[in-house]
C-alpha cells in the first residue's frame, strides 16, 4: 500500500497536469483548500467520499490514486477530458443544452 505522501504526489501531479490551483480542486471536491493542501503534502488521510470525488473529478481510477499502478482508460485517464469536465462544471444549463446539441450534430456529420 502506498504512503499518504505518495498519494499526495500523484494528486499534485494530476492537478499540475491540468493546470489547476489547489483552491480550484478543493472547490470541486467540496473541501477547503487547506485540507486539500494537506492531502497533497501527505499529512492528512481522506475518507472514501473524498477519494471518490477526487477520482471522479480527476478522471483517475481509485486504483491509480492509491497504488499508482492503474489508470482506468474507460474513465478518461486523458488530462484533456478532465480539463473539459472542469470547464463544463462552470457552464449554465442553457449552455450545456446548446453544447449537447452541438455534439449530437457533430456526431451525425462525422
């Protein structure tokens, strides 16, 4: 099993790959930036709920976060997908509907 410091290093790497601040990640996982900073520094444990939120937000498997050995490609291990998810989270419902219509249009006209 990995140490908290190793887990924190993986979280930091992913956050930096996505060009996000600790405050941005903390907001998305509904935690304080201080708490998230402790996670990256390996000085705090995280509960299952927090682990699941981080996994979903970063599009990383829980296996990878905990062990560093497995990236779940089906969840979109690609950092670009996580960047898009972050941007989508800030859009209005109307904008999301428009974007969804555009994606449907693009898929029909490949």
